[in-house]
C-alpha cells in the first residue's frame, strides 16, 4: 500500500500595500477619505491625557522622534510674551508723538513712548519667530481747534519696530540671519534710510467741511513675523502723514497713540 504524505511549508507572508478607509484607492500608507472624516485616538482624548485642553479648545498634536503622535502644551513651542491694551501715552505732545505732513510718501517719523515703561519690554531666552499684532490709534488736525477741510486725500501709514534693551535703545534693523528687517524706510526728512519696519499698515483720510468730520479715534492695525535672537526688546512705532497736493493746506498734523493702543507679541520657538 502506498502512503501519501502532505508537507506544508510554513513561511512568513508579507503584504505590501496601502490601507484605505472609505476609499478603494489609498494614496498613503493610511488614507482616510471623506470630506468630514476625522481620526480618533483614545490615548489623546480628554480627560485621560493631561495635555488635552478639554472642551471648547483645540490641542496641538506633535510628532516625536519616534514618529508617534503626541499632545504638547502651548508652552512647548509658542508663548504670548507681551499683551498690552493701552501701550502708548495718550497725551498730544509735539516733541513726542506729533507727525508733520509731508508732500511725499517716504517721510516716516518715530513717534510715541510706552505708557508703562518698566513693563514695556519682552525677553527671548532662545531664538524664535516673533509674531507681532498691533492696533495703534491716531488723531489728525490742522491745529488744536481747526479740522482739516481742504478735501485732499491723505495717507496715514504706521509700522512697528523694535529697540534693543529699552525704548531708548538702538533700533533693531537685522534679523537672526543678518537680513534687513522689513526692507528699509525713510525717517523724518527722507535723508536717512534704516531697516526694522514691521507690519506696515495704512488708510486714507479726507474731509472738506471745517465744521464736521471726525478728527480722532482712528486706528491702524498690522501683523507681521520676524526671526530674532535671544535678547530684550521694546516694541515702538513710526508713522507718516502724506498728501500729494499741499497747495493751500498748511502744515497738517497727526498725533500717534491718542487712544487705546493694543500690542501683542507671540514667540514661536523652533529649536
């Protein structure tokens, strides 16, 4: 009698491919399709994970050195370093925050000083991408009792820059990599060009009725980013008032910082 033996050769089997959820054509190792589809990871949920900020908030998800998805607190790479709701002194002072009208568009003037000087700086302990957000107030007039009424369109432009150490320190003109910050802009009489301008913003003003028309409670807003090395910095402002036709208008003036001025500085750390 013949005997027949069956031998099973057991070898590992590897399947190379991509996994698709709600799709038959995955484009990555794991592809979740659907316009409103999301991914749920129990280990990241609230309140089990202490780094989850909980209901009503969004928590940042990072990838660690092992390729694992983990939750990190805001302090891991982002921090609000400065947040002021009335940054500049409000008084109108010709020696401090008055901007004289120019007939050209490149005559910026430094203007304003901090309202709370001891607390007007922020410090970076390591290199960071610094985000600036500001809303700076201004007033415009012919003199203390007379509105502008010539009907000419004027441009009011503002920008933020940093001084090193304090509000009296040198202007910070270059970033961490040695690049000129924000290009260059003219100061006062148009004869001196420096860098440092951030968040340039502007709007137009016109009025042709001496008895009517607003003169204050205007704001310019701006946002920008710059890479800075460790150090102590003080946010400051510069502005210009420009008009193309100066005939018959006289010396118009703008005062910067006459109302509430908001300044927010956020550090995005990347090391």
